[in-house]
């Protein structure tokens, strides 16, 4: 009996110790988004928005309710100035907008419209604030909106392109958005040009574009075309007027460059693609034949402009289009305004640098005597792009 009593006492001690060490049951951890048992409202910051040059672009703020409510919940949303202001026309005001969560709904979006302009300025911010909740409490009531400046130095700080220009430039992004680069280009009368961006590195190839802009630095006169079968892009254009054009700009931008840095570069090159023939002669008994050949695999359109020898006065123009690898011969004596005169020729083209070859052949019909004058491109250190572009 004593042994049994001893064993019972030992068991009681063991069970008592186990009971003392056991963890008490714990209630579930409270949801930090539930305040005092009432659903809570929070608003997110908007994804930064580029302002654009005109019109409006929406900045979306997401308002969340956690947990969902079995009854309707409402809250008021209002914008507030930061460095972006209503007075400066940076955004469209949201004033006293009531946001309604129907039973079971947990997310709503409020859009604030950003007003585009072409003014160069710093990135700016404003806020969208929550107030006057019914059926919920506010946990985070201020959302930040960021307007990213997408107007850069532009025509206020352009580079300069001249014949045989070559430059490696960075197309790094700014504030998560592509940053364009600008150059001014001087176009004398009766000249043609080619501008190419190539030798792309890093992330620049995504959406690389090249454009010729009017004097406002915004209006696009011409967009570049892909060449060489890769990421290179070219602009080819002519000034067929008798007046110089000195107020146009070239813009290069990698539209896909949202995280580019100084390692993301392109090469830009520019060439005067005009050819010169120093002599044609339709005076006395001579006539001059103009011979022009296209050495590329693409059609080329051009214009030959003729100038009088004695004073350089413009006499006439001859338009032509050459099929790939084709050659044409023109009797300049039959061109109105060129009979009985002598002078020089400038030949413009929309082809790549080095696309054409040719000559002027002065002929003495009575004797068959001929005198050739070569059609010469401007001297340059290299061809812009392969000849077959």
C-alpha cells in the first residue's frame, strides 16, 4: 500500500509540472488594418506620370478597404497642392469626390488628370487626401502624386551637326522616363543631308527614334527610317529652296529607355549628301549631257540645280528618280533656261551618302569631241552607312 501511495504522489507531481509549463491558448493576432474592429481605408501613391506636351494624362490612386464590409462605406477624396499647383495649371482639381465601397468591395481607383505643357521644369508633386469616412476609419489617408518633367534642354541647349560630324552620346533616362537629345542643323540652299544614329549599346535599341523638328522644337517634320537591317535609323532630306534653313533641329530618343544610364549610348553622324559638277557648257556649239547612276538597291530621288558661271544665278532645276542600280542620261540643252549658257551643277538626293556617281559630258556635235567633268561628293572620312541602304 505504501508503494502505491508513493507512485500516486510521483504521478501527481509530474502531471502538475506538465500543467504548469503548458502554453495558454492565444487569441488570433489582430489585423493591423482593422482599427477598433472597424474596417480601415488606405490610399496608395500614384505611379509617377510624365506630363506630356498637351492634353491630360491620368494619375491613378488606389484606395483599399480592409477587410471588406457588409455595409456601404464612403470616404471623401480631395487634391492638395505640393510643388505642383492648381495656379500653375499642373493638374485638374479633385474636390469633395465621394468614393463608395459597396458591400464586399475592397478597392477603388481615383484618377487625377495631369495637364501637359512644354515648359522645362523640375519634377513636381501633389497629394490626394482622404477624409470624412463613414463605416470605416482611415489608416493611411495621404497619397503622393508625382508629375515627371518630360521637357528637357531641347532647343535651349542643342548640339550642332555639320558635315562629317561624329559624336557618341548618352541617351540616359531621367526620372524613369526617356531623355531626348537635340542638335541644330544648318541647311544651305540647294543642299541635301543624311543623319544616322547607330552603334547602339545597352538598352537604347528599344524604341530608338530619330526625328527632324521645326523651329519650335516640337513639331515633327520627318521621322527616320530603319537602315542596315539592325537598330540604325536614318533621316534623309533636301533643302530645294533658294534660301538657307537654319532653324530646324534633330532629335534622338530611346523611347524604351526607362532605366538607362551613361553606359547606354548611340553614335550620331551627319553628312552633306550634295554632289557638285564644276562645269556644264551649252554655249556656242556645245551641249552637255548629265549622266547619273544609282549604286544602291533602293530607288533614289534627286534634283540637279544649275547655276550661271558668270554670277552664280540659279537658272533651272531638273528632277529625277533612279531605280535601284539604274543610270539615266539627260540632255541639259533641252531643259528650259539652260540653252546657250554655261555654269555649274549641284545635285541633291534623298539617298545615303555616296549613293550616286555621275558626270557631265560636254559634246561638240560637229567634231564628236567630248569633255568629261566628274560629279563629286563632299570629302568625308567615311561613308555614313553601307552603300546598299
